[in-house]
C-alpha cells in the first residue's frame, strides 16, 4: 500500500540536496508525519499517479530555494520586498505552473521542517480532535485542501467548507477530494477569504482554519474580524502565520508573537495555546524566521 515513504523516495530522487534533512525530521516525528502523509500518499497516487511523488519533491526543492533567496534579500534590504498585489494574484495565485508545485511544497513543509512539526501536533490534537461533535468547519485560504481533508478523515462527524482565491489551488484540492471518498462532507470553491459576508448572521462554524494566511495579506486585521464573526460560541480556531520569514508573496511583516495575539484579542478572541518555533537563521542575520500557531476561542 502506498504510504509516506513514497514521498521520501521522491525526495531521494528529485530533491537530493534537501532529502537528508527532510527524512531526519520525518523519522524523528514518524507518527505525526505518517498521520499527514499516509492518507496524502494514497490520494496523490490515485489523483496524479506515480509521478506525484517526484513532482512533489521537485516542487519542494524549488520552494526551499525560493525561500532561501527571499530571506537573503530580506536580510539585505531590511524589509519584505513582495510584488504588488495585482502581480501576486496574476503571476502567483492564478498561474497553474507556479501554484501546483507550490501547493505540494506548502504541505510537505509540515512533516519536513522542524519548525512546523508542532503545528501538526497542535492542529490534530488541540483542534481537530477537540472540535465539538458534528462540527461545521470553515477553512480560509484552503490551498491544496489537505488540512480540511485530514480533519474530515480523522473526524467522521464533521463537515468542511474550504475556499481559496487561487483557481489552480482549488483545482488541486478538488482533485484530491475526488479520490478521497470524503466528497459528501467536504467542499472547496474559489472565493476570497476576506469577502465573506459580515452582514449575514454569524456564529455558524464550530471550527475555523486560517493556516499560514495572515502574512499573505496587506493587512491581517480584517481576517481576524471575519474569524470572530463566523465563529460559534463553542468553536475553536486554528491560526498560524510566519514571522520574519520572507517569501515572494509574503506582504505583512510580523516581528513579534504579540502582534497576531493582539489582533485576535482586539476582536474578542482568546489565545488558549500558542507555539512559535524558529527555522534556520542566516549566519549573522538580523531576523529570525519563525512559524507561529495558536488555538483561539471566543472570550
């Protein structure tokens, strides 16, 4: 049966520079990594065939090189240097040739980057497993859709609605959904996460995912308003973001963990758990790239 090892073999073949570190991180956290990659491997093979694993590895390698180059530029300029938002939308989010490899990389960083391992644990144990019975789950900027699919795979009683601004990303999500057997409980569509109707009655979702989204926005504050409006009184939020971590489409520059916390508190949300883990800083660099994740609920 196809499992997580298929991705590792793909790394050994097509991402040799990055394969040893990826394998070491996965093997040090095998149970968590397998929880994510075992079902993904089955879905990927069914949706894309054997080529999925080498394609994923090539996408991961390209992504890692892009992150390294962006971080070097960040150290040199002292600020993020993203493209303008119209260019990001047309040349990144709407470009299938860019987005499909990016989508593979965006999920492989969870089991392959040490700074993201705690995110998997928090997402599974403190969010998915802790959701109220028969929860209705909203995933904002769902991208590849794997987070929502994993939630539905783990909890047979929940419904998932995912949306993303990128048509190629939603196409990947729907292709994986189509072979997952979860089609009756999961839906993905193209939609701007910040244009959900705040005039309609709120409190309809017992779970909301906003994973690695805030740093892609020019101003994350409206995101927190959307989250607070649509979250049920007994609901949970899984929120994550990057701090001092430059990429081509990272626009909002968080420097301190307190910044997203204060944004959440300003709209009536409370942090109940938070982790922030560092990546690899540039030697002698000014900035420390980190990945923050937190569980939120209403006050």
